[in-house]
């Protein structure tokens, strides 16, 4: 991956081809609306550390994303997503 530059009708244009995480709003804000990112999803990548570990770089990243999306900064425990009625039904039928 690299950077290519070419001139189109005497207007300098730059094309950047890279795999990066990009906050499009931040890019538009920092360039005063002059940059128009065109992005295509390529792949998922594994995080090298546990995002639940307080103070890790991944934890900070997850917190920033949740804050930007208007979610609670603390991750919701899995128990909040379990269907309580289903668990009661399981206990009634199998135990």
C-alpha cells in the first residue's frame, strides 16, 4: 500500500490507498470539510489485548467509541442481555 499523486486538469489531487481506522467526522472537521473520504470495509482484525482490562489501549478505544455513539462508557454486562423468562422456562423444564 502506498500513496499515489497525480494532476487532473491542473488541480493537484492525492489518492491514498491504505488500511486504517478512520473517524470520518474527525477527518472532515480537521480539513474544514475539504476532504471527502471514500472507504470500503476490508476485514475484521483481532485486538491484541483484552478491551475489558482497565487502562489498556483497547479499553480506551472502546470507551471513546461508546462515548461518541452516545452509549454508556461502561460496557453492559452480558447478564443484561439474557432473556430472564427463557432462563425461568429452562429451569422449569430441565431441572
